[in-house]
C-alpha cells in the first residue's frame, strides 16, 4: 500500500487564501504535506484527478445530530430529518 497520494487540479478552498484556486494537494503518511500549483509527485504516488471538483483539505464536520432525544420516543426524536441536505442520516437509537 502506498502512503503517498497526490490530488491533482482540484479547486482548493483553504484557510490561507480567501479565493479558491486550482491546486494540487500532496498527502504523505496520512497527513497533508504540501498544497500548491503543479506539485511534483514522488515516484509511486497514487494520483487522484480532481479536475472540476471542489476540495476542502482538512475539513472536518464538527457539528452533527445523532438523532436521539431525551424523551426516548423514536417517532418524535428523529431530529436529523431536518438536516438531510447537509448531514447524512445517523440514528444512534438504532444501535441500542
């Protein structure tokens, strides 16, 4: 398994530049090591073509709803139904 990945030509939204631009992202050993234009790929790196795609390096969704209510009634506690367009459905009550 190769530990180096390069994502090429994606429209990158990062915390440094206010305007998204087309760049490459180099990932080594599971961490972003470089972001820039026309990066050279190390020998044997896996290449992902992100042409025409939006890329948010390091984005983590820090806000989600697990679909549980303190009331314990499933039919009334499906709060995540309101977030379908943004957050995939996940109901913790189904795992109990």
